[in-house]
C-alpha cells in the first residue's frame, strides 16, 4: 500500500472528531471512585489522547505528501483542540493525587503524567510537519527525496501505533517487534541523510529546509515511541 492509501486508512481508524464538540474522555468525576478505578479511567484517557496525536501526525503527513492544502486548516484546528485537551488532561491527572493512594498508585499517576507529556510532544511535532507542508507550498520535493521521506514517515507511524498498543495492553511480548521497527527506522534515517547530502553535492536541492525538518520530526517521534513503550518495563529505552 502506498503512503497516501496508508494515511487514508489511518484517518479512518483513528478519526476522533466530527466537527462537533464532544465531552473529553477525562471529564469523569473522581468522587466516589476508588483510586485504582480512577487510574484505570485515566489510563484510557491518556491512550485516547495518544491516538489523537497519532492521527494528527498522519493527517499532517497527508497534507505534506498529497499537497492537499485544504486539510491544513483542519490540521491546525485539531492541534489547537488537542493542546487544550492535553492541558486539561494533565490538570485532571494531577488532581488524582487528592485521592487516598498507595505508593504504587502514586507511581502509576506519575507514569500517566509522564506519558501524557510525551504524547503532547508528538502532537507538537505533528504541527511542525503541517507547517513544513505550508512552507513547501506549491513547490515539490524531489522524486527520490519524497519516496525516502514517505517510507520513513510510514515507519514512524507504525512505531507510534505499536508503542501505544504496547503501553495500553502492557504487551511485554511485543517490545521486540517495536525494537525491530526502531532498527528499521534508524537504517532509513541513514539513507535519508546520505541521499539528502548527495543531492546537495549534485546541486539538486530540496526546496527550503522542509526535508531535514520533517526527517527530524520523524526521528523525534520514533524516540518518543520507544520511550512510551518502555514505560511498562521501568526502562527509558528499548
């Protein structure tokens, strides 16, 4: 499947918005809930926010690679709402500490806050990709550069998807698969750099700084994917 088809399917799978305001998943009231139930509800909210960040990143890629600038405002609107939701969720998670918690539950709350911070960063990088698409405008990446960047972008999305699934299901047995994706992403990153500098040497420049900027955003998101998944092990790296 080519990237445009991959991104369209991604949008269908994780499309949260319909143009109407909906009650966020973290709007539950803790009153009357045991700490363990409140933490479970909060974990679902963190995953929900993570999926929205993932979808925004995919949508930004669709804008970049398809040149469909009509999606640009939708991406910007979603990021504005996403950032507001991230702030609201952080405040809500912080309020968990008002409950009667064990040491283990306090650590779980700290974990939720940390993952939320990483998810927020993914959303910010999605916005950066969208702005790179705006900077590109009617210009086009070189055919070779676009092909390389599309593949790297797709691997980044696969890593983010897998990391969120691992975190949600505490799937220790899936960490090896994520590590393999990480190794694949690192190889693609080397190909990107070599190709980019070779094109510069051949005086075939990519327009502006879009190519290295998007590549850097993908690299950062790959790192975040590994960190989010590794939370379940107590480590910070695969």
